[in-house]
C-alpha cells in the first residue's frame, strides 16, 4: 500500500511539473522577439506555438499609466452621443473610458474608489474587460506584450514580467502562472446613455501623452460577419459565424452566450435559468465598423443584472418604451437602477459579462450554452 502511494505521488508530481515547470522550448522567432525580457520561460500552462507576434513590439501599443480625466461637459466637445464607452461604477463612483481611446492603447492602469484597476480592450476580439490589479496583497501594472494568443491580447505585468491572457485574466507564462485576476463588472454603452444617468461621471481624456487619431477606427471593416479573425488558426465553433457578436456570462458554473441577433429586437430578456436579466437600448455604435466611429452601425448597449433584489425575484418587461418590473411596476434604467415607482433608488446587482466576437469566446469557453 505504501509503495502504491509513493507511485501515485510520483506521477502526481510529474503531472504538476509538466504543467508548471517546463523546458524553455520557444521557437527561434519567439526567442528573438523576447530575448530582452526577464520572463521565467520555464513556467507555463500553454503551448509556446500558440503565442504569435501581433506586429508591434512590447508596449508598441502603449498603455496609459497616468490617465487624465475631464468632465462630461468638456468631453462633449469631441465625443459623440452614440460612441461606445466602457462604463465602470465602483461604490457609486463612475468613470467612462471611450473605446475611441482604448483601441489605440488597449490598457489603462488606473484606480477608482481606492481600488486599483486595469481597464483593457482587445479590438481583435471586441473584448472590454476590467481587472482588479491587486492580487495577494501585491499591486501590478500591465502593458501590452506585442503577442497574441487565439487572436487575443496577451498582457504582461511589469513586476514579474509574467504573461497574462486578457480574455481570462489568467497568468499563462512566468512566475505568476496559475494566478487569476479578479474581473470587475463593467458595460459597453453609448456616451449619452452614461451622461444622461451619471452627469458627474469622469471621462478619460484625449491628453494621453501620445498623438493618435482618436475618434477614428484603425480596424475599419473588421466588424463584419463575413470577415475572418486576425491570426486565429483554430477551427471556430460552428454554432455561430466566427465574427458574430455575443453577450456572454459565466455564472454558477455555466457559460452562456446570447447573440446580438437574438437580442437586438428585444429591450428586455429574462433568463430564468440563470436568474438574470439583460437590458438592451439603442444608441451605441460599433467601435470596429466604419473608419469614423460615430458613423458606424448602431448595435445598441447590453447590460446584465441579477433578477433578485434582496430576496425577491423580479421579472421585467418593456412597456411604453420603458423597462418595468411586473412585481411593483417600478421603472428602471439601463444601468439597473429604479428611477420611478415603489422601488425608486434601488439597484440591481450587476453581473460580470462582456461583448465578444463568437470565435474568441468559444475558443476559451468551448462548453458554452447558447441562447437562440
């Protein structure tokens, strides 16, 4: 029995070792691109052949480390009502990050309500994700590695130079392997959606320290259902076209995707299986359609919330151009706040979700359920 236990422990060690302590077998091209890095290449959980050069070198797409913010009034001078922005609310403090800026920088290292955050956007996957950059009592700040994996941004932290998958927030190479960043709830909405409901919100300024053509889309035409993903060499899940846009959630052990096509004609969708509600409102254009963002196709904004308020499960309808709950007939805005009726002032709990291209979600979440 003791011998059997020793054998099992030995093979268990080999399994763990193969996952984390590995030989540095990077290709010549990857070695040349990364030869000055201090990354621990002997620790990884991926195949190095999956890492591809996106073109620019490390931080060739420069992150914003000292972001400046302006008032809604000043932002209106250059930001159109329908332009998409990342909306972030932490403890009643709100900041707005225009995608017209993020697509040129991809990462903003910032803070809000005393929480250190990294706001990220990968244009190739249409993935806007906000992370808590404090982990195990340590603070990290992130840059762009110049590498892609499954067409998605690979970030690196400047403290250990480990590599992180933007899509999942997981460290995939280096000393931080197997560490997971906390993902914070955020939404892509139209600028007007945000300022009508949060007129005192702060907006990321164009004064980034870099000269970029903010307001223009350098990926013009990429958001086309007939396009092919850039540097994506996996077979895409055939349930949707690769470039189909989806609203996605991972909740209670279930991954689920809702295609824009299935939701865009509804203003409210109650998912009784996952006990969540999706609100949709027109007035937010795609950041990746036309060369001038404000002239792009209107996809609308999608927000996701828990159906429960305290211990009461609410059901929502769209009636007379207003979102109502049938329980109390209170009126709600797209940000999950009751603005009239018995529940006025109450807020629904936001659910972590994102708007992605289908190919990018499916490659990381292959067991996804879909709503048609």
